[in-house]
């Protein structure tokens, strides 16, 4: 019992071992949230992924891991020094984590938690100006360092010029834009290529060279558990210096049981010379221990792909700090 | 609670004394003997009462819950199949209902089959329980159409929950004992199951 008490109070061991070196880690993809703001079909989907008996009380589990405090606990388990929390406005698919709610979670530990704001687009024809103003207010009020968009979850095409004002604003304000790419297992997702294939982003990427676009999930096809449009991500990042990559979720135990998918993706990134524009993220917390487990799997994938310690350090923390202008 | 009381009312004068710990952990009570056991831990809590009938049959009533979210109550019978100095093997079959509360409520008739094995030591009683619980459920889907009408469909469904418990009992006195056990319950609606643990207390007369 004494051992348990000591273990609970002990300072986490920061970083991760990589070929004999201790490397600092930042997780750039984390989702805080409120269970009651998630649509029922998605609640059922998430519950099916919780281990038993947590699946009997999913709202209780969500309350314990989806807050800023809960997420810090999950980061501690993996020795992860900092994390990025995403706001989301996707009421018909994954639900809502408002800018205000996420902004308040950042205050739990502003030294370790950073945030990406998001923007409502479901009434864009009439509310564009208001929503852009709300976005700017959120950035100014809570110190968000970028913008999170998910065309597939928010139901707007990647090549629809009506939404380019978001990318323009991001460029003016120096806010990198994180994009969900690839299909998604969540009920209600728009799975067609125009919503999931980053090739449809090319026009916007070319039009807004001052805007950084981070292609999340590397275009992974989460429905068929295939690399999906990884080639398109690599191609865009090779041709456009304002395109960055983020390999979250595709290497999870359910999507990539034997680790070959993530190792293959990390290998493709390295071969294309894009290690310097790749940022680690997990897509946690999902369930207790996921963030720490995904880090282990990513480290294993980088080792398989032949990353040196210097390269691994870039992916795990240095690129994040360089892009977002934050330093520990 | 009514089931528990009903089981106790069937009690008669004991024919032969046997450790209540063995009766509960190995299954089967001698004729006329009553045993009541309580188990508490994570994620399960349960109360079982059993009474020995003639012909080697045992009447059983059981309340079992996981986190007080999934509750099972029912009654049935058990019988020892093999009995010796080294081990006891018994089988139990119960019928009842399962009710789940929370954001995904469900209710349906349920059956439980349980196999119990134990070494009937005078003081220490190592035991293994293997069981399967099958609950019949219905899924109703209401589709609301754009023309204002709605369509209701119902499909039958079943939830199967196999489980195993490995533990050790300590018969402090013939009429009272305790046990500790590790529980593993597989739920077909979840991807992974986390093992549980319980402490038990059993009394008999």
C-alpha cells in the first residue's frame, strides 16, 4: 500500500528512451470534451472501444480522462511533457468541444497544455463573418496557437473556396491549420474523397503559402484500415513547404495490430526527406493509457524505419516547438 | 431480496455438517444446510444464497452486479457431479433477468450456466469458477422520415458474457469463511476486458 502511495505521488519520468538517449516528447493531438455534447451514435461507438468494465460507465470514464486534468494524468503516464488540446465543432459526428471549454482546460496548466481553436461552419453562408470573429476572439482570449479543422466531420469540401477565408485568416495571424485527412470511423462522417483526400486541398495550399497546413493522420483510411492517401500527403509535403505531417491514430492497436502500417508511414516520411516537418501526435486520450501506448508504438515504428535519435527527437518535440514558437 | 428470503425459508434441520466455504466455492450444499455468501470488489458485487435439497440438488438464488450498472438476479439449481477428497466438481444453472442502467439501458431474460471446481480442504479451499451468461435483448430503431412519418424496427439481439474466477477460500470455522479471487469477465460489447478482484464472506448453518 505504501508503495502504491509513493508511486502515485512520484514525479513522472519525463521523455522516452530512444537508442540509449532520453528524448523529450510533446503530443500535438489530444481531445478534451464533454460526454453530453457527443451525439448518441458516437457515444455508442466510443463506448464499444472502452475496455470492460469501463464500458458500463462511459460517461464516468470520459469525465475522468477528457478534462484538462485528466489529460495531464494521461500525459504523465507516458512521460509526455506537453500536449495540444483540440477544440471541435462537429455536432453531427464527433460532437462539440467549444473554444471556451477547451480554453478553460488550458488554464489547468498553461505551461504544459496548448490549444487549437476551431470554427463552426454549419451555417457558413450566413454566419461566416461572425464565426471568423468568434475564432479570432477565442485566439486572443485563450492564447490558442492554431486552428483545427476536420472537413469530413464538419461536412465541407476541402476544395470549396467559400471556406478559404479561414486559411487566409490563419496565414495573417500566423496560426497553423491542423486538418483531419483520411476516412473516419465515426458515424455521420462524410467519407467521400473531397472531404478526406488531401489532394483536394492543393488549391488552398498553393493559394495561401503563408498558411501552414498540418495533414493529420497522413490520409489513413480508418474504415478499411489501409494507408489510404498517404502518397498524396507525402506528395503535397514534398512540393509545398507549408505542408506538415502528423501520424496520429493510424498506428493504434486496432488500426495497425502488428505495427507495420505506422512503420511503413514513418519510413515513407523519412525516405521523402520530410522528417523535419513531421510532428508527433496520438489522437488521445481515447481510453486510459492510450496516449502512453501510442508513444511506445510510434517509437517502435521509428526504430523499425531507421530513424536516428536526432531524427526521432525532431518528430517527438523539436518540430512542434519550432512550428508553434513554444519552448519548454 | 425476496428470492434470498424464499431460499432461506426452505431451510430444514441440517443432515450433516460441512464447511459453508466449501459449499459456496465448490457448489452444492448437503441436504438442509443453508449457505449465504457475499462478494464485493471491482467491478463485481454479489450475494448468493443456497440450500441443500434431497437427491443432491441445491437451490440457488443469486444477485450479481457490475458497478451497479449491469444487474442480474435469478434463481436455479445446482448439483455436485464429482466429489472426492481431492476435488469437487459441480454444475449450476440459473434463470433470471438482466437489467442495465446508464446511457445504454437494456433489459431481458437471462440464463446462467456455471461450473465450479474446488479442492475441499479443511482450512484452505482453492477454487475455479467458469460461467457463461446469455441475455436476450431487443434493439428498437425509430427512423424519422422527412415526410413526417416514422418507421419502427425491432431486431432480436443477445449479449453473451463468459467469465472465470480463480481464488482461494479460508474456512475459518465450519460456519464461516472468507475468500479472495481474481475475476475475468469478457463482454462481447467491449474490445478488451480488465480483470477484477473480490473479497468474499460466507456463512452457513
